[in-house]
C-alpha cells in the first residue's frame, strides 16, 4: 500500500497563528475552553512507541448541589491498514489488527478510559467500493460469538472498560444475511447488544447496498455503568441522531469510514450539530488513509477505473452538549483521543437552552406521517391567479 502526502490537520494549521489570534480563532471555531487532563507518562510512552498520536482534553461542567458528578473518560481510536495490503489473508489481517487494537486499549486503560470506540468495520479493509463479494464477505462474523467479540470481551474484563466494536456482521439465524453492525461489550466482558446501521450510502465509492441493507434494530440506547450510550452511523441524517436523544442517550458514538473531498467539510459539522440540538455528547471516530485493492473499480464519476479508495481523513473529535468541541486527531496518523466529561452537563444545557420545551414533536410526527403516504401533497401556498379582465 502506498502512502499519500496529505494535509496534516486543521488544528496543526491553527497553531501556526500568533498566540493571541490562535486563542480568538479557536474560541470562535471550537466554542468554550476545554481543560487539560492528567494522562500517565506510561500511556504517553506507549503511544510514542507504537506510533499512535495521543491527544487528551477535558470538558468543563459546573458542580451541582444535589447531584454528584458523573465523570467518564472515553477513548476514540482511529487507525489505518498500513503496512498491511488489502490482499493480506483474512486470518493474518485480523490477527495483526487485533494485536494493534490490544496496544491501543492498553494505552487507553492506563489513562483511565471507561468507554473505548473503534471506527467503522475496523477489523477489515473498507472494501465496499469494489463491489466484489470475494473475499470481503468472509470477513463477516457473528456479532455475539465471533472471534472479534470474543477477543474484545477478554480485554473489556481485564481493563474494566466498555468497548464499542463496529464489524461486518453475519446473521446465520436469518439466512446468513450481512449487516454493518456495532457490537457493545460492557466492562464485565458481557455482550450487551448491537446496533445495525440505519442509513446505507448509495454514492460514489460507497457501494454498501451491494453487501447489506438498512438496519432493523431501531435506535437502542445501552445503559452502562459509565452512562447511557448509543451508536449512530447515520451522521448525515438529523432524525437518526434525534431518536437516540429521545431514548435518553448521554453519549452518542459515530464510528465512520468517511473519505473524499465532498464529505470532509461536513465531518466537523454534522456530529457537532447533533450534540447541540440533542443535548448529549457526540464522539466521531474515523478511519485513516488510502486502501489499495487488487482489481480496478469505477466510481461512477466518468473518470478512469482505479484501485485506490477515497482518502479516509481521520480527524476524530468529541463535542459537548453546549457545542464545545475537542481538538481533532490528525488526518494522517493512527491516533487515540481521550476525553473526560461530566455527563451532568447534558441536563445543565437542556435547562439553559430549553430545546426540549420548544421542539414540537407532535407537529413533526404529523407531517412525517403524511409524508410517508403515496398520495402525500406538500403544503405549498401559491399566489392565486388574478381573474382576467373583461371588456
């Protein structure tokens, strides 16, 4: 696989500004200040040894009189396949990524991380651009009893950590169907449940409908010892984010394989907007790098067939309910973002802004119900035609 010279990150570019300008620009772009949190030297040394960028920050929250703080640390791990080519045998590829995941989780555990999240289909190439079934469907495995879940259950138990593992799922019970699925493992190593991707992209290199359909697990929120968490794959769809909030989520993770110049300007906006409108924390974690495949494929853009995927631009970050966001990880490096937050901030922001008081779900429910009917007529008011004058 080849390395591509890429722009490092928006954060690194901002640091080129004079200090005063940087502070003003950062305030406008990132919202309220975050604070530094303590990360053990052991974690820093391990991250440096394994060539993993390590960034950390804490979100500010007022202390309350009647509720104790609900402080939690989350870890977002972004990674690329390099140096493993996509032609690597499946067992060998999984074993290599399992070893790397083990290292990242150990770094996170030393730093006190309670909830750890991987990017979308983290244990395989993002091969859906190829539209080939072989060998990619062989990566699919049982969500509850597959080798990836078993491996992570051991680590979750050892490190007292909730782990979110997005995989390609094989459902043997339902006719060997395949799904894009996030598995949630609790901090005791128990399989807590799964969520299947609700919205399947149908554009450019994202030929996912060739492999799996829209999810059928609804919008589950998983109650853990560290908070109520959910997984939202549908970052382009505001209503997907909304329902997780209605179901009581405090932390919503967005594992992605986001790449290409068209989607990158949206990346820093969508999950941040969801945090603001739904008053919960959002945690966006992405893949990194370009993946090269053995056979050429076309992207439906009139250009010549090629073997390289779109560039996955990393840039994982966290947003608080008040719109404050963390620094982002690099666009080019393996990275671990550790963020600490007090989940009491969710209700504090709800009390401050009152979006729930003003949201008018009943009128949207009525409109959405009408819009699903085949005889739906948009509510459009047009200027009436004047009657023609008579002589």
